[in-house]
């Protein structure tokens, strides 16, 4: 009986395919850029598609016949074209959409506009609308970064709701998300860690913040239990366009950037784009500076009407200072960072203690349209991060007056990632049930080696007495002795993953997501077992979405699993080896998503609980045990609204309590660096009247409640509230913007205890062509 049913379904599918065709095409704006998020609708059929970030769309299973196709998007003039579909054939229908100057004055009319939108093929690794996706995520786009005159990556991260940006003493950057430290681990979905170097914002199309354990689709190597941060880069467009900008500001800021795109042949089958930036700035304090250069070329080759190949590279070199990391002795008497007696702008180290890093990233992406319903995507990348040297400074407060000073040198250090990923995404139908399926394989080869130079604390001084700054000459005299140089060894890891994810559309309102990933971790060197070490992990993900109001309100629930293979073996004080099981985090989440007033109001509210049942802890004898328990729970609210023409409102709030619920030490305490309350807000308005046409202004900022320096909860990182404002003017030929940051001159520290800039300004001027 089962076989008969399958034969009937197969025959039904074949007959349906024989009577239908497909429509596909490319949609660009008049400047040649891909017209992402444009809606293509076949009138009187209910069939439609949304253009992806490459400017492509496909409408499958279209009954043979003639139709009127409509391409529309806020800020672009709507076009209608007649199209005829033949059975069993794919019809190509391209659009070039011109700007609607009247609508452009509104800045944003729909919630999925260029400024604030949530459309993404990366979050679920398949085309899935926000109201159909049981995952919570946020997107910060290039238009918002431009409006806020953002020049550094940490400021870009601050624009997202529910997270706080952090700077690592090693020089990298990350966020605290849902109470967990989360690095910037992905670039276009592939591993590209920023642990010891940063990246420039000049090549950023948007930043995607995927919340909760995301190991099922992305793997443990690039995600944390709090989520995943994915940098999506700019891609070539069809026509010639470009801009050059100059930015000046406080603390000696000088920055020049350029973005140039051009077809290389008449057929526009070979297109190149280059983004580059030269950035110079001193620190707001007595210590620190940044000198960086970014160069990001890309080349798109349209081999056939089905196959496109993208070659993408990113070179980033930096000579900069690492932030001083502050620690506290058991008798320091300091219980709050505000009690540190050293002036906020003062340093105990000379400005020549710097670092030099360089990174090269090379990517190849091949996309092949197998048919109207199925797409193959092959990605290969090579990422090399090299630290020539990195001087890192540490203060340890012994008492409220005395501080121990220390400098270490890390480098040369090499981290190399080779990534390969193959995804198949397609749609099919069984009876009345619609399916969207993702099947993929991934492979990462990680190699690391390096040196470091360390010593005991250099000295202990009283800051109430005269003291000399520690400089590079003095540090080298101590650290470059042969006895101080040690090898970090060589680490060779391999990660192999296989995953499948299916979204089943049961009717026109109910969606179910079923996902599973298998990962195999292999450590050839770097562990304690001769001959290597390996472990396997399974990670499931389940989600359910029901649209209470069709295309307007969805209720959702999800179960997500994350795991970590980091350091699978630990050497105990007695020389024995503890084999660590993969750390698993299980999240349960429920919430509601809504898009009202034709997308002018977009909101997400959710409540989650993340449990870790085999967390690691260290007992009083310094032995590591894997019997701890940890729970992170909270809620998140994200609102994007455009209630009147030209007005944008972005509001985000997150409450989180990440607590150690079982441990020999610190049981019941809050996990280090995790503030309970986080708020982000931004309100901007662009005038459309003739008197103030093209002029706009914005105001907003960030709030974070207090957190703790360590799990012991003995030293508090105080709460802070920071207010920023911007004034900008833009037309078709040029743009200028003025940004005031930290208007209240607040002194504040991030979750790692790294201090942030005081009041400052930034002004930029961009010429378009």
C-alpha cells in the first residue's frame, strides 16, 4: 500500500511538472547594484518571489500561459512586464528599476526596506521569510551604519538589539549574547574568526546576529551558546558606480575609503568591485592608537545563465595597541571599576607597546541553478591570520593604592583555516504539503602555531608616588631573554559536518522546521594523547510557526541544540588526563513575530531558556570537573517601525539571567560579563519637504546594567547609558554626515572591563559617481 501511494505521488508530481514552467531573472537598480528584496509578483496567481542578495529570483511551478509580472520595492519605480510561460521551460525575465525620487525622501516606508530589514538567505541557509522562521535574529545593514557614521567594527556591533560589544585583550572583538561570549566567527557563513585581528566596516553589506545555540546549521567552531555573528560582505553589481569618502574626527581620526564597481565586458558577464579603506586614529586615553589598511576586491563571473562564480578576497593589515586588561588581587579592596584610583584617561605604559597583525582571506563561491526549484552552492575559503607581534599590558590591583604591572609578547602566531562547504537547497511538493529542503556538507581544517614571551609581574608601584611608564625597550630587556620565550606548540584540528534542514508548509499558515547535524572533531596535534583525539556530536533543531494572521502575525516555538568541542582534553594537576565530553546547550524558546501596516511595523518578542547540564568547573584543588550546571534565561524585544513618512524607529531590549545553578564554587552566582538588562534605541527622520529636502537627523544610544568581572561576583562592572546623535544630508551626487558620540561624556567599561571612548565627534564627506 505504501509503495502504491508513493507511485501515485510520483506520477502526480511528474504530471504537474509537465504542465508547468518557471520564470527566473536578474533585477538591478539603475546604478547596477543587485536590487535585493524586490518583490516579483505574477498578477492574479498568488505566485511571487523575493530577489536575493545577488539580484536573482525564481518563480517555479507556474502553469503554462501568459501573465503580467510586477516588480516593486520602496524607493524604486514599479515595473510591469508581460511574460509567457511554456510547459517544461524556464523563461528569463530581467528588470532594471530606476529610483523613485519622491519615495526616496521617505528613507524607509516598509519594514523590509534598505535601512531596516530582516530578509536573509543566510540565517536558515535557505530562502525563508522572517514570519516563517522559528529562529530569532537581528540584522544591521549598511544603510544604518552609514546613517550613524560608523567607522569601527565595535560601533557597528552596538547597533544590534540584545547584545553588547566587547574588546578582547588579544585584540579581537565580539559580543555578549544571551549571557555568553560570542566571537565574530563567520564571514558569509564560513569560519573567519577575529580573535587577534579585527576587520574594516568598508566591505560590510550587513551584520547578522543569529540568537541562541546555532550549532545545528553552522557548527560549534563558529558559534557560541549565545548565538552567531555573521558578516555579509558587499558583492559586484551590474553597472558602473562608486563613491569616495573622507572622514575626520576626534583623537586624530583620519580615514579615506572607496567603493568602485564596474563591468569588465560589454555582456556584463564579468564584473569587478573593490572596497578599500585607510584608517588612522589615536586613543582617547594616553595609551593606544590604530593604523589599518583594508583592501577587498571581488570578481563575479557569469559562466552561463545557470552558473555564477564569485571570487572574493579581503586583505587587512593593522598596527595598533591592545587595550590594557585589569585584574584584581584578593586583598585589593576594590569592589567596583569606578573605585580604580587610576584616572580614566591615564596609562601606566608607553605608547610604543603595540602590535602588528595581517590577515588574508580568499573565497570562491559557485552557484548553479540545477532547475527551477533546486540550487547548488559550493564554497571554498582560505583564511590566514598572522600576528607578527602583540604587546599586551595587564594591571593587577594589589591594594587600592598599589598595582602590579605586567607586559607579555605574543607572536609570531599563525592561525589558518581552510573551509569547504556544499549546500543543496530546493523546493518540492507531496500532495498538498510544500517542502523546502537544505542538505549540506562542511569541512574545516585548522592549523595554529606560535610563540610567546612571558615573565612574572615587572614591578609593583604606588600610583600616589612618581613612576615611570613601561616602554618597549624595558619590556624587551626582560621578555626577549631565551628563558622567557616559549612555544605555543602546533595545533591541527579537523571539523567535518553533515546537516539537513527541512521546512514543511502544512497548509497556508503552519510551518514546521526539522534539522539535524552530525559533526566529527579530530585533533591530530595539540592534545595529550599520542596519535590524536576525536569525538562525535549530534545536534538537533526543531521549530514550529503558526501565522495567526496571514503574513502579519506568527507565533513560534523552537528547540535548539549547541555544542562545543573546544579543548577536548585537560591535563589535571596530578598528570592524569580528563577526557571532556562535548558541551551541550539546549534552548527552548517561544515568542511572537508581527509585520503590520504593509511592513511599516515589524516586531519580535520571545522568551528563552538555555540549559547546560555538563558545564566545566574547577575545584579548590585546581582539578577540572565536568558536573556543573548553568542556566541562561531571558526575553528579547525588537521593534522596527516607520509610523510616518521619513521617520525610523529602532528599539531593542534584552533581559538575561545567566546563572551557575550547580558547582562546588560560585554556585548561584551570575556568570561573568553578562548584564541583566540591555537596551538599544535609534530614532531618525529625513525631511521630504522642499525647504529641508534631503536633510536628516538621528538620535539614540545604548544602555547596559551592571555585570561582574568574574564568576565570584566580587567586582562589579558598573551600568552605563550612552547617547549619540547625527545630522546628515544626501542627494544623488554627494553625502555628508556629522556624528556626536557619547554626548554625556560617560566613563564606562565593557563586559571584559575594557574602557570605552569619551565624548567625540566624526564628520564625513562622500562623493558619488
